[in-house]
C-alpha cells in the first residue's frame, strides 16, 4: 500500500498523527531550514557558506521519483534512515556527485559531508574500506547515470546553482592546511548532521518542543555559582587547607580576563580544583563572549560526581548541566529513527563528559558521534586529570587540541595535581609535537604542594613482592576506617568478598546512581565518625571528595598514588595521614602495567618526597618514552593529499579503550532506574530520556554483552539499545553480575 495525497510535492519524511493519518515533511522546506541552521552553526568558525550549500544539497537525491515512491510506502516511515542501503534509499550520493561535477575539487569537500550525512564520513581511497570508500561510490554513481533524473526533474528554482564557497579552511600554509583539514571537515559535518537531525526532530516530534528548550545564559549561571561559593566560604572552618583553596579560587578568577589560549591549573589533590576551574571557565567564557564550558573527566565511573557538584552549585538552574558518558548511540547498521534523533548534541551551557567521549568524537566518522562537535567551537574546555590523556594517541590528540585553540576560538585548561609532559619534546628517547607553554593559573604550585602536604607515603621494601588477598584483608581489618584502591574490577570483588559485612564496594560494574548513593553513605559515615571500610577501583581518584585517615593503594603509576593520597587526611585535620602502597597478587596488563614498570624504575633506591611535582615530570618522561606517540599511524591517515582523507580507517584505529568495552547496558537500579528503563521500552530512545538514563548505565565487554543477550539476562528493545531483563542480574551491593547462572527453577543465582 502506498501513501497518496492530492498534493504530490516532494517530501523528506513522513510521520503519523494521533489518528494514524500520514503527515508530510515538505522536502524544499527541509532543505531550506537545514541549510539555514547548518550555516548558523558554522558561523563561529567562518565557514557558513560551506555549511549552507551542504544543507541545500544534502537531500538532493530525495527528488528521485524512485525515492518518492519508496518514502510514500505506508509501512516504511523510516525511509530517511539510510545505513548501508542501496537503490532509492541511497539518496546521499546524488548531492555529493552533483557537488563534484559542479565544483570539481571544491565539490569533493562537500561530497564528504553530503555522502556521509547518514552513513558517516568515509575514507576517500578504497585501500582499507573497499567499495564503501567515497571514490568508488562516486565512480559507480557516474557509471550508473545517477544524476540523469535531474534533466527532467521539476526542482525549485536555483537549487542546483549555488555559488562556490569563498571562505577558506584555516592553515598558515599549504602543509599546515592539509594537516588540519580533517578537523575542519568534521566540524562542518557536525553542523550539517546536527541541523538535519534537529529539523527532522522538529517535524517527527512536534508535541515535544522541550527537546530544543532554551538554556539559561552563562551570566545567570555565574550568579548562581557566586552565591554557592559565598555560602561554602561562610560555612567553611578557617583551616590551612581552606585558606589555600580560597587562594586558588581567587587566583583563577583574577586571571579570567586573560586572552584565549592554553592554561594550566596545577594544584595538589584536595586543593579545590573542580570549583576553581569551573569559576575560571565561566568568568573566561563571559569575558570573551564564548558559548559554553565543557568539563572533560577521565573516567566514566566518576562523571556523575562532578555533574552533581555542578548541579548543586547551580541550584534551580540544574538543567543547564548535561552529563554525557554512556554510549547511547547505536551502531550505524542498527540505527532507527529514534536512536538517530536521540544522540547527544552538547547544546547546553555546561557539558560534563568523559575523555573517551570527547577525544573519540574528535576522530569519529559516525554521525551520532560527530553531531556535537560544532558546539566545541568557541568554548572553554577543561581537561580534568589531564595526566590521563592516552599516551599512545597523544600526538594526534595534541594536534587537535592545538588547532581547536588556534583556529576555533577554544580556551584549554589543563587541570591536574600531576602535570604530564604535554609540550613539545625532542630528545633521543622521546619526540613529539605538543601544546604551547600554558599560562599557569595557580599561585606558585611548589608552594601549594608544601602547604597541602598532609600524608606520609609508605612503600613496600620489595617492589616485586606481592601481598595475597587474604593477607591484605587481614591487615585491613586492623583499621576501623580505611579506603583501599585496586586496579581492576575483578580485584575489587576478590578483596571485597574477604572483608567484614558492611564494607562498601565501589566499581564501574555499579551504575552511576548506585555509586553516587554509596558515596553519599560513605560521606555520612565519615562525617559521623563511624567506622567506614571501602574497597574501590580507581574511580574514587578523581572528582570524589572523600577523607580517610588510612588509604591503601595497589602499585600503579606515581600519578595514581598521588591521586589516592588526595583521599587521605584531605581536610588536614590529622597531624599526618597514612598512605600505604602494596603489590597486588594479580598481574596488570597494558598501560597500567607500563605505568607500574615506570614507577618501579623511578623509585628504585629513591629517597625523598614521592609526591613532589618534579618527580611527576620525571615519571611522565619515563612513561611516555616506552609508548609511541602515534602508535596507530593515525596522523598519516588524516593528513590530506589534495583532499584525500581516510576518515573511517582513522576512526576505527582511534580507540581509547579496547573494543571489548564498548557496550552499554541500562539497568533497573532503584525506583528511578526502573521507571526510566520502562519508559525506554514504551517510547524508545529520546534525547531527554537518554540524558536521564546516563545515571543507570553500565559498560561491559562485547563478549559479556553477547553472552548475556543470548542467555536472556539482557534484551534489546530497540536496535543497539540494551537493557536489564531480570531483576536478579543486578546486585544491590556490587552491581551487575557478569556471570549469572540459573537454578533448576529458572531463578538467577
């Protein structure tokens, strides 16, 4: 059955109204609005003429008679989702080919954007991805005469004859331009895809105007933050630690009017970096007319803690803060209308996100990952715990950060107690191009280190002699209150199982809301001076405000030991806190093992303060010297020869965490978790709902996800969206059970 109307004007999309009748999205209107919105998004980096043409031509292929027949079929209202489609559904190649034939080499730039606006940015050459690459696609379209229909089509006047763009991509010279062309193209692609999705969303969901709700101005947020900081100051005791925190905050705010650029905030853990850096970010953004503050955190597992700190600061303006960490986007081949429109676009004034989400998006090819990128332009980006920038990708990461600052109006704040070596290095052992020398915001970092020295670190006599779990558990039992930090989730469960009842467990197998609830209980116990025992992974080492008299830390990088020490005697109320490093019985792999090796080498025969900032610089030079700065050779793939860029291959190589940890399961923890998961089952993924569900997400390996799906423990109500199917799969103490078993009655045990 085909949907027919008296008006046979070309349509872009079709939806059903509340009575089940079809409603048509006029194609010309969609092109006009998408073009205008894309141009507005690209205006901050001076490329609105490119974005406007891409918007006008992106759905040119929908004028094909075969496509109009296809989209009017009554049972196929998702015709605008292309995926890997061929035939009439493969409409994107039409506008791409038209751009190349009309504008030659200039048109190739537009071809990347238009051909990829559903399927994602492609490689140009077929070397790695075969016939999915742009070059063979364009060649086939020519051979098949895909533009022939334009000779007879009744098109809006002027549609095919847009003027060639006059603005130029940024670059000091040809070589510099070719190195940075991939980032400029991704930003343009982001403008096009976000505009396309937003206009489609406005048509498909006219009853949901709040999906594109207005946000408060940065000035309003600053007013709320000022009141919050004043209240904190009024309640705070006049301790040495609080005096230093006030000094750091004052120094940050005093320097907010500095010109845009690269800044560092080097403050020992517990020195108030989180709120001080946010205050700088807001003040700096307002001073320079910038759009937003993006706060980038290394661990998915602690993002909600920082987001909660910010929401508390902004009181009734809490909706201005968006946290984005779980991978809510479906795979390109699994998308439907709902998952495509629900993907995150970072349109709020305060974004709290993860390093994985931020950096992988800068090198992504998928539309769902790229959609938000244009909102990084003209923003303050704060890299919290910047020492955790993945060292094996540091060259291309630093390349992109440098260009965001130089060419796209970004100010970058490198925020950490343990500053890594992110400037250019050229020695026999170590060579890479880095960031320009940052402006330090903190008042005299060495003096701050001395002023915030509150612990004694005890190292094992033999850095190669392991302590088994039973022995460690027995030793820990001697302390009424302690925090013990291990390197892996399995280690956390092994040790926790040996501890007395009432010992708290914290790991990334617990969803964010669960962790937040447990951390609140821990804080309450500590404040009431009740015995408080905690076994945790490293998720407590950034953005989590805890204060223990005793902290145990499994051997890792010196930076991790310093972060753990920041949870010990944090407020300086004891004469000296105790931090004890131990060697765990389990073997580490990958970067953790490399960091552990560098620590062993650096501390062999060492006497002195292992938390001094100078030692961190030595550690990172040693650590980085063992890891190639661009191990996947991504820079070569992204350096344009002409305009030939291998987008898809670079994206596949740029993985900050192993592919095995890319699947998300939404769990029914607590009443709200149950409510949001049930809402997801009923209505499908929408952007507001996926933002709520961030708190109820657990990341697991693909192998675990496939096994749990096969055995019925989780289910997939929408393509690429996985939810907990059985309540017993999630434990109220330790989180998701990765190896559940059924007993003879069919119950999970």
